[in-house]
């Protein structure tokens, strides 16, 4: 079943059978419906990882086949769920014999967005957040949404995006505007390190996108504190956080790698991590 021939522009969701990945699946279904995109259910089964799981004297081939059977059942269950909630949704499956990080990073080369949960299953669930969610959000070729659990019952205030006035942040801002438009939500633009030049540049960027998305109600906010703390705090009452990621040595902006990691780990709502224009 392993293949890189997934449809270009599909919404890829990483699945492992955990409650967190089930939330990710629901988010991905809704996103695919709103964007009118196809959906790909993805699972990475690492053959090397099954070795340490073998009890002494066990047949490794039999263990691997049992894991593969479980993975196929996981994908069938996910497909059945999609059929129930979105019967017209086109669905593909991708079962790769590789580490989940490799699976999702490779699939990100053709995907429109990759969606993952914020917790895995089993005794290593806390490690899985760092090894899969963070790794994919740091290095994916497309936007990655990490679906973190929110606080039920709280009134939500829309989409919040961390950005600066640079051209490389244009994809981050545009993703945030598009999500706000698709979901009919207000947008808050958070900017750190305000000066006259930066203020003018950001105002021009926002004005240009406001023309493209006239339905989006937008406000801009200057922060002097740690932007990761501000966004994580604001996320308690947000529907979505959008932040940038770079894969090179850029620094000194709200999209610095450590800030992105901190938001992904601590936000109280889904986080979309969007590669910067020169981030690959």
C-alpha cells in the first residue's frame, strides 16, 4: 500500500488510533469539506520499531503482520467514520512501512495541509508529541495543523496569527485570512517588535489581504511580552492559532523556531504551522 502517488493538494491526516488522532481526523474532514479537497488517511508502521516490542522468542514476522493487520483495521475504521459524517468526501489511504515522521514529511511534499493530533497512544504518548507533531511542523513542505484539545464551553474569538511585516510572512498571513474567511471568523494579527517601518509594512500587508478577503473582520495587536506566552494565553479562547516556521537560521521575529515549538506544545486550540516563503 506504500506509495507517494497521493493526489496533489490533498488533506493528509496522520492516524494512530488515539483519541487525539480521532480529533485530528474530525478537523481534517471539516477542513477538506470547506476547502473542497480530497482527504488522505495516513499511518506510518515502522518495521524497525516493532523489534523492541517482540517478547523474547517471538516470531518477528508474525508480530509485524499483526501490527500491519491492526493498521489496516485502523484505516478501515477511519474510512467508515468519514463515510458516516461526510458521505460525499473522496478518501484515499496511505499505509507506509516507515516511521510516522518520515511518512508524513514525505506526504507533505504533495499535500495542501497535514493534520496531526497532539498526543499519541501507548506508553510513549508524551514522546510522540515531540517526535512526530513537532518534527512534522518543523520540517513539512506544507502547512501542518496540530489539533490540540481546547477548553469546552468557552466563547471563542476566532483566528489569531503571529506575523511580522516581512514578505516571507505573506504565506502565514494569507493562510490565516483564508481560514478566517472559510469559517466566518474574526482575525487577530499579533506583531512583536513594533517600529514605524514595521508598522507601515504590516499595515500594507494586512490592507492587501483585506482586499482579497473583504469578509474577514481584522484587528492588529502589538505585544511587548514573549509572543509565545501571549499567543498561548490568547489561544484559550481562540478557534485556531496560525504561526510561521522556518527551516533555516532566521531569528529575531515572532516566527523564531523556539517560539513556534512553544506554541505548538502549549496552545489550547488547534495550531497551524505555515512554512515561511523562504523557509525551505
